[in-house]
C-alpha cells in the first residue's frame, strides 16, 4: 500500500509543535522557579515562594479561613478551663519565637525575617472529636478537644502547638500555593501539547509519589524541628514528643497510609527524627528557658 506523504508531514509538524509547546512551558517554569527562589533562614534550605504572595495576603487568607472554621465548628467559651490552659501554652510558645528563630537563622549565617511581628495571634479550642490542631498564616490557631486525651499533658500539647506555629513561621502555605501554580502550569503544558488524559494522569501520579509527597513530608519534618525548639525554649519537656507520637500512632488505629503515599512521615520515622533532635532541644531549653521558667500545668 502506498503511504500518504502529506499525512506523514502533517504528523511530523504536529509532533514538532507539541515539542515546542513543551519546551516553552518548561522554559517559563524554570524562569518562574529561579526568579522566586530564596533561602529560608530558619532551615537553610532553598524555597520557592511566589513574590506576588505577600505575608499580608497570607494573613488575610488565614483570617478568612479562621472565620469560616469558627462558623462551622463549636468553640468553647474563652473562660473555660481548657481554653485558658491552651491559651497559656500558646502565649509561652509565642514569647520565645524571636529568640528561637534568631538562633536557628544564625546557625545558617542568616537573619530571621520575624514574620511573626505582623501576626494577630488568637487561639480557640473547638469542641470536636478530631485529633488535630492548626495555626493559619497570620497567627490564628485552633486546638480540637479530641487532641486533649492523646496529648495528655501540657508538654505534649506544646509540642503539637509548636509544630503548627512553625508551619506559619516557615510560610509553608505560601510555598504550597506556589507549587500549586507550577503544577497547574505542567497540566496546561500537557493539555496544550495534546497529551491524552490517561497519560496526563500517569504523569501526575508519578509526580505526586516522586516529588509532591516527599516535599510535603519535608515540610512536616521542618515544622517538627522548629516546633520542638519552641517547646523546649518555652520550658516544656521536649522528651514528651516521643510518647506523644506513640499515642498518635495508637490513636490512628493502624489506618494511616504507607509513608511513601502520605503527606506526613510515619510515626516511626517521626519518632526517630525527634529522638535525634533531643540533644539540640535540651541545649535550647538550657539556653532560653532559664531558672524562672514557669512549670507546665497539666491538661485535663
């Protein structure tokens, strides 16, 4: 059978056009990545935060999300005993942020940005069985009552709250927003090049396991370290982080996904990493807690 040279040439042109589309998108993505890249002074690691995402914008988004949560959930009264205890823990952690962030930044020969100076701190206890807590950009925090029996004491609660505060200080939300833009760019490139949906799904799945999920787990590890240093510096016992995560594992009932398929490190990995950080945490406690540090009050 005779081949159709016209059809063959058209197929070659389409293939060439698809290649050019992918190259153009790849070039723009590389420029975007490098132009928004910086070194985080608290971790010494390279981060990519879109320069159009300002801390004030993050703060505004955090406030909107916080207000929505308060409308959907049931906050405990501010004068409730648990509310007062949680707020006391938060106040002690927040008071140590300048010292701890300066110390961490100096380890990398850098200066802390002190983004916390613009935060409007607030903490609410929410009546819910969720074993959870969060701190949004701008300093709006919440602790769910379901976390209390797992934390069991103020030291463990401080570890959890320090971790959540760390996410806000490290601007992890802005980093995820930036990464989302790059992911959208990749999807647009695939669509413009004529990539079929099945291939696109395979590519994005591979990207998730190979890049996106490990990236999310690294953010959790960063927050664990900064949070542990905050808790220790605020005169809480950092050693309580170990039994805390043992209880967290028990509370999950073995239903947590495998680490490679999760946005969070496994409890076992987390415990190993926290154990390795204990000498540093004890050094921070000795340096910043001081003899006048208040004794941790127990959680009900």
